[in-house]
């Protein structure tokens, strides 16, 4: 049976797919486009550019921007908020990688059901 899903269907699940225009991203976050540009200038976000040169943001970038907004709203300077959010994001990536490595190590350490032969018997 042929796959009937459109080729773009996987993009809905991809948090890094640049699906949001600057206007849509700003509206979702409740910020101004200049705030998003400021996040780019501070090095937190590097939006994808459409063929026409328009900024496009992913869900992951919106999450980072939302966190930066929370910190700015609490009184933190934009540059400092961006450094904190970058560090939090890097820590999150490292934790996920550690979990993957631990899971892989557990699978290697656990013998499969067919590996329970008597010692010395092949």
C-alpha cells in the first residue's frame, strides 16, 4: 500500500522546521518584531531566511524566545537573558544525550533472551 501522507507531514513533528513568520512568532509570544530581532542580534536566535529573505522561526526558537521574554520581564537585561537561555538549552541537549548514552549502555549490558546458554555449551 502506498504512503498517502504528504511529503511535508513530517515537518509538523519537527521542532526545528522554520514554520513561523516573524509576525506570527511575535504574535504567538506576545512580543514585538523588534524584540525578536534583538534576540537575533544578541546571538540567541538565527532565524531561517525564506527565498524572499523573510525571517522564519521554528517551534524550538519560539521556546527559547519565550524563555528569554520571561527573564526580561523579571528584570534581566536582554543580553544576560540570552546567555542564560543559551546555557539552559545547551544543558538540556547534554542531558538528553547522556540519557541516550545511558540507555544504549543498558541495552549492551543486558543479555538478550537467547544468550542464557549454560556455561561452556555452544
